[in-house]
């Protein structure tokens, strides 16, 4: 776990130099190496609920793709068994570029959490593009006697097993990011209290029943900005522009700590490579648009530095290795 920096946005180990996105026009998409793809609507499967933090960026990108491609990109929310139902639908779809998966870090933990799936999360998919990463913020109840991350680490170290932390559920990004922190901070013993989503956990964090949570920045930041919770650390390598007053975990004495959820598009393995390249180029064209970049930044997303299919594949492999190890070490299971 220490042989590389975790979740590095521009690490040479995780990414090569980002390739320049292809310049694309509607005729080039329709008549180039990808043949006549797309000549029918493209389904973008989102294995999360409509209106949620994954669905919103997916729809934003789909709307812009519909303006670039000769056919519409239609978002379809397929939820159930975490992300399994929606992901399975894409794995078993025709390999023609008309069914695309828009997913998150949840995909990278499927092999470790669900060893008996009806599909292979690696072999049955081809990564198309890593859209971006969303960092985490560690927050504590204001009555907890810890003003800084070093204070919190000292408090936990001096009181092993006394305190609890909340998460959005077993095996989720919030749970994994917290377990990574506890291990990298020296093996701190803090009890895990899982909830059905971060929103369900917040009342108990606000009233101090469970004094700590690490949550995705988009959800966490309003609580810190309103002064309802104390933000002690953010999981980026350097301080985030949208939260400049929150120190990083690295500043707080946890060397190399980084953790993110992230958004990626994948297609069924065996999809023709020209189609993969055409879809990648179209998404890159969307991500180059300043209004889109600004909106994604407002959603606390940091756009990926390598948006090639190869970069997405490297990122996925590194994430599966990293979080698989954490799941095994912590003995994390899901019901």
C-alpha cells in the first residue's frame, strides 16, 4: 500500500502524459473510422438514482453529447443491489457502442465485495474516459475536543475503541476513505457505524451521537460553510480551490493520503476500437467547454488530467488494487 501515492491526480505511475483530445465534427463522428456510429440513440446507464450526485454530471454530459453526436444520448437510471443491476445490464449489452456505463469508484470495488457476480467487472468492460475525481472532507461534531487533524489523531490514539465514525454504508467510498485514513494514521481503532447513505448519518453527526464522518465534498462542504460541523481535512494532495481554509490530510500528518470518488464511462468489452475512440473524443470535446468545466467544478469535481481510454484503464487497475487491499485488510463485507 505504500509503494505509490494513493489516488494521485497526475501521477506518472498512474498516468502517462495526457493525449490531446481529438478535434471532432459531426460528420467526422458519423462517417469516420467508426463507420456510421451512432445511427441510433445511445443509452447512458447510470446505476444510481435520478437526481443524485452521480446522475447530475451524467445528465450534464449526456445533454452536451446529444448536441455533438448525430443521435441523442439518453440517460437511463438502473438501480438495485448497489450498482450491480445497472452494471450487469451494460456487461450483457451488445458490443456496438449503443450502451454506455457511467459509474464511480463503486465499480472498482465490485471484485473484492462481490466475488460471485454474473459478470466480470474487468474482463467484461472497456474503459472509455475518466471524467474527474471528487475529494472527501473529514468532519467532526463541534463539541468533540479536536480542533485540528493532529488533535483528532491524538484523541483516537489515546482512547482506542472509545469513539465511533459514521459512513454511508459498508464498502462505499466514504467507508473505504475512512479506513484508509485510520490505517495510514497508524492503525487507529475507531468503531464503524454504517447508515443508509450520508444524509441518514448526518443527524447523528450533528448531535454528536456519532462524532465523525468522512464524506464527499459536494455533500460535506455546506455543513462546514454553515459552521454546523468542523472540517479538519480534505483528501486532495493540495488544498482545494473551493475550500482553501481546509488543510489536507497530508498537512495534518498523514503522508501521502489521498482518496476520491470518481466518475468514468465504460462500454462492453469487445466494442469496436474506432467506436471507443469516437466516444472518447466526443466526451473530451464536451469537457473542453468552459461552461461544462465550470459547472463540474461547482460540483466539487476535479477534471481528470488523462482523459484517454488508456489513462482510464490504468486508473481503474490502480483503484482496484488499492481498494481491494483495504477491503481485505479491514475485513469489509456487504450483506
